[in-house]
């Protein structure tokens, strides 16, 4: 485990609109409420949270690259970029720690183009369809992966 107590949580495009956006897929919890839940869960593991949301692909790449060397692990929902961003996939692959990819909705039960998961190919674990709880499970998984204690 890296000598760091920080995890990086990254949200991609339009996830700032959580709470209002297509609530049948993404629920009614806002991003701020989600962040509070993330911080509470992270604190149970003794983690601090570096949280970034961006609609811009290059900023997401930069956030992943900046997490290298400073963060224990990354939880990322690349949103629409999940389906086609090689740049984000490459940044995830280059990160020197565990990466867990989260999707709030049941991506496999929606439009066929959402079955094409590019960035997930560089994730150590993948959670989809668990709603925003997926982020909280992702933090537990990250902790297990970082400590190498997974069963
Ligand atoms: C999403 C699923 C993506 O297909 C979509 O483009 C999103 C959100 C999810 O969390 O379920 O923006 O990543």
C-alpha cells in the first residue's frame, strides 16, 4: 500500500447534474450529497478524498495523471467517455495503484452503444447498476485492493 491516505474520486461529464438528470437512471441524490456520502465512507477507512468533476476529457486525463504518486487509488465514473475515450483508458492504465470504475445505471440494459466499455478495460474492478451506492462499494474495494486483502 502506498504511503498515502488520499483517494481520488473522479466524475465525468454531466454528473454535476445528478439529482435532476434522468432520475429514472441516476436517482435523485445530488452530486453534493453523493460527495458527503463518499467522504463519510472514506473516513471509515481513514482516507481523505480528492474529488474532481469535469466535463472535459483532457481535465479527466490530467486528474488521473495527477493522482499518480499522491493517491492510494482512484474511483472513476468517466460517464459518456467510458464508451470511447482511449485517452482516459490509457491514463487509468498508467496509474500506479488500483482503479475502480463505477456506473450508476445498468449500462448493459440500456442502448447498445453503452455496452461498449473502453475505459473499463483498464479498471481493476467495475461496478454498474448499483446506483450511487456503487461509489461507496468502490471505496471498500479500493481499500481491499490497496491492502491486498481481497478474498
Ligand atoms: C453513466 C453511464 C453512461 O453511459 C452515461 O453516459 C453517463 C453515466 C452511469 O453512471 O451510469 O453519463 O456512466
